C-alpha cells in the first residue's frame, strides 16, 4: 500500500504550561481529521473559547468542541475513567456528540493511586513540585513497576482481577505500612466499580496506534496536542519540580505509536510573559503590585486547581531550550494583549550565576537556585489598535514588531502565530 503525504502538526508548551495551547490547538483543530493527546492526565487543564462559549477540559482533546475531528487519548495518557465519563457527559450537555477514541494501552488511575498521591504530599518538602493529588505520579510509577492496569484490562474481568490483586496489595502496603495512612476502599468495591466504568467506555476503547497509522497512510491531517510545558518535562524540565510525564514533542512517538519522523510541523506555544503553578526557582518572577496586576489582567489561575499562578517576565533561556529540545519549527506567541499599557518590557535573555553568564537551562539545581535574570528592556506598544487581528501583522505597532523580532533572534526560531486576545479570531498568522 502506498502512502500519501499527511499533514501532521504538533503543538507543545514552551514554558511551564498554561501558555494558551488550548486556543492555538482550537485554531487548527477545526481543519484536522484527528486531534490527539499523548501524555499526562487530568492534572492538566485547557480552556477553549468558541463563539463566546467556554469549554474547560482536562482529558479530552480540545478538538472535541468541533464535533468533526476524531479526538484520541493516546497510550501515553493516564486515564481516570470516572473523570473521563464525567467529561463525556459534560460535552454532551453542551450539545456535542463526542467522536472519541481511547487507547487500549493507556494506563488507568486507580483509587489507591489517588490515595497515595495524597499520602505522599509533602514528603519532598522544599523539593515538591506541587501535586494536584489526582494520582498521576503513582500511576506512572506503577506503570514502571509493571503493576499497572490498562484500559483494555477493564474489558477482561479475569485479567483485571489478576492485575488488581497485585497492584492493590502493593499500593495498600505502601500507604499503610510505610506512609502510615489508612486506605479503606475494598478491592471488591474497586473491582465492581471499574468493571462498570469499562462497560460504559468500551465503545471508545480502541487500538489507536493502528488507527493513526492508517490515517497517516491515507493522508489524513493529524494534530497532536501537548499538555503542560517543557520546563515540566520529567527529563528536560527543572527536576524534581516537574510533572511525571514527558511533555516534549519527542514523546509523541512513545505516547501514541506514531513515528516522530512523520511530523512536519512543531509549534511551541509561548506566552509573552510567564506563569506557573507550584514550587521551583523562577528567575524572572515578579512580586508585589506589579505581579498582582499582571495576574489579574491575565486571569492567571490554574484551570485544574484554581490556584493563583506565579508570574514573571518572559524567560528566553527557557524558550531557547524549548526550541532545541522540541525541534520547534515555529513559535505561537500568545497573550500579547495582556502587556498593553506597559511603558517598558523586560525580557530575560540569560542568567547570572555567581558572575557566570548562562544562556541555556542548567541541570544543576544549585545553579538554577542562584540564577539571577539578565534583562534586555524594550519599549512597550501602548494599547493595540482596535480589531488589529483583521488588519494583519503589518498594522501592528512597530514596537511590538521589534519585540517579536528580538525574541526570534534570541531563540533562533520564527514567530509565525501572534495571539492578541482569547477568542479564536483574535489571531494573526504571519506568512
């Protein structure tokens, strides 16, 4: 069978997550045949605004709101089946009949994973990443311990019971004997509830790797939707202040079964400033009234947790790593409208670590803790002209064009998408 060239695009976060990936994914989703999640779980949230309607999703890919693209939850995603069923009900209530597939190889979050997440909270002290307590780290750990339960197991009662007895005993022992916490949910209760979840979800459970392979062979357009951002990647992020999965574009291959060599466009979403939820050093963080104003103006509160995000000026050391590790072909620069009215805009271009200039993200936690931002300050652009998105890039203030050009030079990657508002149409595509 001969293959037709397919249009495969990946969208990933180039900071700490919450960069506006939902909007950028939405921009491309309506023209895609498939929209695919490849890592993480319901610890990551994305908000999409379509025709004034707001959708807040955690597991289901953003493309679901259009009805036409097939949404796929890949094998690299960890699934809480109750949360997934609630989300399916949520989109149905909004008038959408979800075209959804869930990988039969995706691992399942069990009640003991959530309990262990809570019991482990705080054990890292100042090294804690700030868990959402949704069982994400324990389920990924069980996957590596080979104690995991996969979506396909929920459809095979005997196999499920066999695996459950092993995983239940292992986790219950840790929770009660090592962490000195109680876990009172019986194995029979879990078994019966999760078999019911499996029956409700069986229509959606598929070999999604084969589905995507055949889609690629037939020339279908596929959009990969990343969650969180590069600095939260468990390998390339600021470890241990990370999530428990790989957020980098390279994980698409293992998280979906689609060969990375077939991806021809990789878009890194970067906010014009930065924000994050959780602990870790944050060299370009700002505080006080300036931070409060930026937080309120940008709506910087976690989609999943509701926690106020820490905010700061854009950090090009971070973005430079995102370009390199992800192999970005372009950048989508978002929330430029939030910086309206600033007279001056600092941009972090490097770190000063005890007199040493660093332009790449250090692995050393000592260096990162001692990193002081080196800023280049550019003039602001005042307020953007009304309906600037209808007028195109050439109509943008020269100071804003200079701001974008500066970022491009520093990180060696073109900014092709400029977002100047939360709505889909408030977007400028550069040719």
